[in-house]
């Protein structure tokens, strides 16, 4: 009889132990599953964030043209790391600071159409040069007859925040850089602008000639 009781107690003990172990295993499996799902979600979010960063063009230069007509109305363009140029026009908004203009362009740049302006190799060199500029100084001249103001900035990102580094400006006050890197950047950008203007003028002349030829043929 005692042996029978012992056998019953032992059996009950095994059953209780099995239930406890089974419950523990299920709990561990649930925790692992939750951790895996959490990891997937975090990885997915991280991948999404990385993707956003990859697709967001990083601005290297911004040129701002301020026209003063019942307030300061601004336009200009930016150049990204790939050498694409994006034109913008904020003439509908008055008295924007240059920092505010950059922030507005950063928001809208994905919706703008960029045009090839600087080769990627040249852009890589320019990017290195603008990041080497530290304490920039200028040769300053006054021009009392200027109605507009033009400023070219290099954009350097620190802790994911853009910092504007003035390369040069022209208008009522002309500021020419003394820093070697800034002088080289100014010379290069102005040269590219002239090339682009000449190309546009040549295209316009060809269109005019074609139009004249078609009129003659008619």
C-alpha cells in the first residue's frame, strides 16, 4: 500500500514537473518570437530610414539671388553631391533668410528636376574643397548701384545639420574670398554658369534658325 502511494506521488510529481517545464518552454519560445518580431520591425524601420537617407540628395552648394521689390524675394539653385543642379524660386515668399531658403529647398528637392551641371569627378573634388574651408576672409568692395544681391554658399553637414559657408557675394557689397579653396570654387562655378548660359544661347539660336528656315521653305 505504501509502495502504491509512493508510485502515485512520484507520478503526480512527474506530471507537475512536465507541466512546469512545458509552460517554461512555451514562455521562452514566446519571448524569442517577440524578440525576433521586434528585431524584424527595427531592421525594417532602420532599412527604411537608411533608404530615405540614400535617396535624399545631399546639397553641397546653394546660390541665392535676392531681389528687393516690396520685400526681399529670392531665387537661385542648389547643386547636390552628384553634380545635379536644381533651380528654385521663392519670389512668392518675402524676406526669407538664407537659412530658411535652404530648409525649404531641402524639403522640396525630391520633387524638383535636377539637370547635369558638374561631373561627378569634379563634384568629388569640390566637395573636399568646401569641407576644407575654415576661417574664411574676404576682400570687400562697395557698389552702391547694385539692386540685386547674389551669394554662393558651400553647405557642410555636421551632426546632420547644414551649415552655410559663404564662398562669395556680389551686389551692393562685393565679397571676394581670400581662401585658396574658396577662390578655386568660385572660379569653377562661375565658369560652369557661363558654359551653361552659352549652351542655352546656342540652343536658342538653333531653334530660331530652324524656325526661319521653315518659314522660308513655306
